């Protein structure tokens, strides 16, 4: 399939169906409400969540034997990239991240969950019956997830959760939370003292919530106002002796101390998915800039007719095409059990490119690019978050990319 102005996708015909399905959904369901959600900092409408469930969006990473669509091959990762790109073309905040959180939790459960947990949780994630949020970051620990402080201590027939998590995207509407917590009080064990829990809560629309567990425990959350990326809302959530049952621990007793590895299973793929989000956002910005330059006349002719405009658009198209193909190649690598380094590379590269592409699209609009009347201003502010979440650029470059390249050089 040819993407408008940015070249062919170079994928098999089966992915044209995936692209067409999610593109039409983004066009019909997401774009009509995207600007309203952004300007008013509204919740994502239930109609979008229901529609995503109907087209199978939440089950792309769930294995077929647990009610999803993942067959265990290369196509699983490629389909996820294609779907994410189209949803992000609709809106980064209202569409692009809808399958990221279920993807992260699904991969953690597939890697470390018991068969009972897989059969209990995964079909409900795939069907959209469970809406997922992820809680990893804390006020003092962002990319350094091995240092988290939130504690889970044995409490009768389960665990008591205490502490504060932050930047918990979709934690309000979600009824199922993936929580990374410290289960070993010996902090010298670092990441080896962490475990992952599946925490259930009632869905809560709006920008704040407070719940009691009936056993004296409390959970309170407030949405953090952000420059862009609005709709799912990111929350700071405080736990005060919040009780979860023993079977909420992924992997049961055998999962103790393995939470870091379980969540990284999803986070590495989350970086690839974030690159796909960036590609979709760039595509939307490019199309907006191209359309405006063809329509707007300056000094008696369309803005598009000026050589500088064509040079801008050509460079934008080249970056989008390169980012898209880089993402696809990393998808193939990850399907073979490789590509962890390259996932960090593509995330760092493509997300920074998205900042430039959306800026140039805004520049092509002139003064109107700075007005909320045009979606390009939303694309610009949304792009800024891409280099921060799912691993900040600086952390990826220093702690992942540079370290692994050095290790490879020493081994060689």
C-alpha cells in the first residue's frame, strides 16, 4: 500500500487489510473527536474503546490459544506496528497508545504468568473486557526502574501495597493495573527484589479518583495536566495498605523477584511501538503540511510551488519512510528473539525525527500553524512526549545503546 506522499510500505498484502481496518477506524471514530479531546482535556469516549474491542485491537499481542490474534510469528510484530501507526495518525493521545498498555501487560503475563493466570486474564484483555493501565514510574525513579520504592508486603492471604506511583497512563479509566513493586525489603538486591502484580480497581472517568478496598486500604489518584498527549490522562496514584489477593502476583511464588524481567519483556516492545506511534504522527503532520501548502497562496502562487517548500516536504517524506522501514525491520528482528538494542535505537531516532517533522509541518502553515484551529498545532505538542516516555532519549543512548555497543565491540 502506498502511503500518501511518503512511499510504499513494502509489506505483503495481508498487512494492507490491517492498515485499512485501523485507518478507517481512525478516520471514522478517532479524528472526529480528537481535537475536542485535546482542547478540553476530555476522557477518551467509550465508543472508541468499544470500537477497538470490536476490530480486535486489544488482542493483537495475545496468543491465539488465549483468545487473541497472535500466531507467534513475524506478522504479530508487524501487524502491531501497522495498527499503531494508523491509530496514531488518527490521534496520538486518543488513539496511538490504546494498544500499548495491554501489549506491555500481555507480554509480561505470557512470559511469567501461570497457566491459570493466562487463561483468566488474557482472554479478557483481548476482548476489551479489561482495560489496562501500567504503573512503573515513581516520583524519584523514572527510567531507573530498578530503584522503585513502592512496597508489597505479605498481608494475610495476599499483599499490602504502599507507596506512590506517577505517570500512570490511563490509570483512571483502567480497571486492571500492571504494578511493579518491591517485594524484598533488602534494597541491595536492586532489580532482583521486584515483582509484578495485576491490581484491579473500578473504572473512574474524569481527572481524579479515590477508592477503599473494604479492608482498610485506600487508593487515590489525580491526573497530571500535560502540554499534549491528552485523553488517556497520566496519573499520580497513592496506595495506602491497598490489599491484593495472592493470585495477583504474576507467576505466583515463582514470580517473586522476577518482575523487572517480566516488565522489560513488554517495555522493549513498547519502544518499538512508540517508534510506530511517531511514524503515524509524522504521517499526519506531513499530510497536513502538504495539503495546506497546496491550498495557501503567497505572492500570487501556492506555497507548494516554492522550492524551499518542496525541499522541506521531501526531507519530511524521507524521514518518515526511513523511520517506517526501520521500525518494520526491528519488528522482524524481535520476532526472531533479537532486536532489543535496535528497539532502543529506532525509538530514539524516530521520536526525535517526529519533533522536527511536526515543527516543519507547523512552519508550512505560517501563523495558522500556531492556532488551535488547525490540528498541526496538536501534532507539534504531542510529538514532544515521544522522546521522554518509554525510556528517555538520554537514558536509552547512555544506558542501553552505548553500553551494548561497547560490549559488542569488546566481545569482537
